[in-house]
C-alpha cells in the first residue's frame, strides 16, 4: 500500500498515473512542495504530464 506521507510514494504514484494517461491526476499529486531530493524527478514528471506524454522516460541524476 502506498503511504501518502512518503514523498517517494507520491512521486511514484504520479509517475504511474502519467504513464497510464491520467495526466491531470499526475499533475494534481505533484502540486505540493517536495524536498530537494525528489525535486528533479517531480519537475520532469510534471513537465511530461503537461505535455501529455505517457512514455517511460529515464531520469538521470548527476552527482
């Protein structure tokens, strides 16, 4: 079961919704403030959902 108090679970659900074509649902989940550690993933998923892109996309992190 997903824990909506866990930011990683919320981001994962938003990505699942986006990939299933529920772009509005994905965007709705990403409208809150997220901590720095997930902010890059949130912004990428948000932009893909706005573009109505349901395709899997690799998110690369640079150290």
